[in-house]
C-alpha cells in the first residue's frame, strides 16, 4: 500500500503545473458533486420519510376518529332501541317467535328496529333476546336473509349481563392470521336491556348488533398513500381482521416485524427491511376495541421521484465538470504560461545568457517573481563584473607579492653583507646568513602556494630575523611567543615579514641602545591575533592616523607593504579582518594581524 501511495505521489509531482491544476480542480468538483448529491438524496429522503410518517400518523388518527364517530352513532341508535317503550313491554312478558303471540311480538320488534336503524347502513342486523337467550325479535336491515340462529350463546348472555347496560364490542368468529373472512362475519356489539324507571339493575334481555366490515373499505381512503401503501388492522388477539383479500407478503411482514405491537401499547413509525426491501411502517392503537391499525408503504415507491431528482443533480454535476474543465484550461493557461516563460528564461540564464530578461505584463505574484528574476540577473551581472575586477586585483596583488618576495635590494644587501663577513673572516656568520637566506627564499616560494600554516610563516620570519640581526650586528633582539594550538591555522604567506621589516627600518633603527621586537600570537574568541611589537621611536597621533589612512589608500605609494598585507587578508577572509595599528611616541609601536579562527579557506596553487 505504501508503495502504491509513493508511486502516486511521485506521478503527481512529475506532472506539469497545468495538469496539476486540471486534475486538482476536477477531483475537487467531482468529490463536491458526489458528496452534495449523496447528502441531498439523504436529506430529501429523510424529509419525505418524516413527512410521510406524519401524514400516515395523521391518517391513522383520522381513521380512529371516524371509527369512534361511527361506533358512537351505533351506540346511540342501540340506546334508543333498548329504551323504546314497546321493546321494554315485549321483553317484560316475552312470547317467543315459535308461538303465534311470539311471532306477533317478533314482527313488532323487527318493525321498530327497521324504523330506527333504516338509515344506518353500517348495521347489518339487530337482534333482541330474552334473559334466557331465546330470540324475541330480529331485523336484518342490510340483508334479506332470515336469521339462522334462534338462541344466543349462554356465555354471551352472561357477558352482557355482567356489563349491566354497558356497550360490549366483540370481533367474533375470526381465525388467527387468516384473511378469508366470510361475508356474514362482522363486528358484534352486545348490550344488556335494563328495565326503565327502576333504580336496581334489572335486566330484561340482550341486544345484539352486527356491524358490516365494509366500513374499513370506506375508511381506506384516509390511508391510501397515493396508491402505493395499505393498512392492516390486527385485533387484540393477534388476528388480522382487515383486509379481506389474500396478500401473504404483507401478512408475513406484519407477523414477523410488527405483530408485537398487539401485546404492548407502542405507537411508532420507522423503516423496516424485509426480504431485501424497505418499508415505512407506522401504527396507532384503537383503544375502544384494542385494535392496532398498521400503515405499510414500500419505501422504493415512495422515494421514486427523489431518485429522479438525484439523477438530475448528477446530470447537472457532469455539466458543471465539463464547464469546470473549460474554465480550468483557460485559468491554468493564464497561470502556467507565464511560469513556463519564466522557467525558459531561467534555463537560458543557467546556460550563461545573462542578457535574458522576462517581459513583465502583470502585477500579481507571477509578475513579482518576474521582477525579482530580472533584478537577480542584474545583480548577478554586477557580481560577475565585480568578481572579474577582484580576480584581476588579486592577481596584481599576488604579482606584487611575488616581486616583494624576491626584492633585489634585500637580496643585494644580504649578499653584500655576506661578502663583507667573508672578508673579515667571520665564516660562522657567513654560514649562518647564507643558510638563513636560502631557507628564507625557500619558504617565500613555498612551491607556489599562497596559503601556508602559521608554523611555516613563523619559521620563515625566524630566518628573516637571523639575516637582519647579523646585518645589524646584533643591534636588536627578538622574541616569538605563539600559542601552540594556533600553529596549524592557515595564513597568507609573507603576511608577518612586511610588519617585521617595518618595525626594523622605522622603529628600532632610530633609537639609541639595543632594540627589541616581539612577535606574539594568541586566540581571542573566534579570531586569531598576531602582533608585531617593537620598542622603537613610536609615532605621534597624527603620524599613526596618517599610517592607517595609507594602509587603506590604494593610490598611496607609501606604506605599500602594510597595505599589500591588509588588502590580501581582506580579499581572502573578508573586510572584517586585516591590519590594526597602535603606537606611543618614544615608547612602542604595535601592528596586529586579525585572522578568523575557523575558516574553510581553499588553498590555491598558482
């Protein structure tokens, strides 16, 4: 996995700037469109589901309200029947329908029932029984069939008696979880007929009313869900009492997922997954009969229109991607072309064409880069010219240094001293001077090297002082004290000799008595200081100031040796290094060489 990620990163880094802009914009807008479409689909789906749930619950509430209104109307009609004077009279002295008088009573009661219930289309039949359960009168309002039962079951009579005039609703003759309900099956209400005008609970008989199940078909319009949903009614025994047509798929869905609602009082609405399909199921409880009314809607049918909206979003997204590509090409061209031109100019400059310049036509970041590039090329050109001048100057200084190294006056004076010593028979001094002269010039030449160790420079100065001390007949002494740890540090060749020569000719040569020269080398923080001190005539303050000016004045012919050393040190190490002088008239003069302690100085062999 890491290897794949590394390859992708490498591939992306190697793309051109224009392709990176195209790819980045395409990736961003594609991801945004996909995310927007996804969340838009989710949000709209949630809104549709919530609204449908609310509508479903409202529809269920409407069904329950209509059922309550319908049953209230039936109960009011039944109350009118049981309180009717003629019904009370017939029940007080019952004559059953199997006798002539009973038949007359039956006809009277039936006529009363038909008159009272003729406008109640939901009532299929109404029957009145005596206290022993035998039929007293019956009227089938919405059917021509004669009653096929003569007696009311004892347990129903007992149940009505115990109700003492209350309305008792029953959904009888139903087989658990069967949809095949015969046409004569219906909902039944039992009501005990109580004796009017008597305060005690005196029961005259029982009223039985059967309600047609067509009422559910009439109520179905409240929960039609635009033709994609349906509702199911389950009684408190777990029996499906509506619909009356076989639809095992929905029946199994209810049994497996929602029938538990018949055993508790949960009123809910949620999405269920069943057989790889999703359904929006809501429910409410009809407390009067202990029923659960369940609404079922296939979710795919419900959100079908939302899928169309999502497809439109993605279609618009594709168009946006195409427009973005066109915009990205135009935008990247306006960005990448100036950068490409700038890169071409840089390549030309890298190949040595310092005349190249970028044409600046904009003031944005790219324009700023172009201005900076042109300024950089100008500075490089100036630096190249300055380097050329410095190199030329360096070679001139090296040539002058070489000329001073083989100063014919110094060589002539030394050889003349050697001859004089030889004539005087001072063979030991002749040997010492000749040996010192040879060693001095060997060190001065240094096999063509310009950079040597401080140790070598000190040895060369010792040879030089040996020669001068013999020439001046031991008229001065010298002392060299250099810290051991700075001896390996590099120094420019013949940096100390001009200072010593200056101390001899302009310092101790003009005093009476014996002169002395000290050469001291020490480390101070990140610098090295090599001091040449003499106890000569010293300098006045104005003379010291003039000497310092002469060191820094390239056109002055005086103090050439000191100026030569100072310029060479600055050329190699920088302007913060070089010579520093101080003096007290009639007492001493000191000239310091300031060098860096740590400097990666490359030795040049010329």
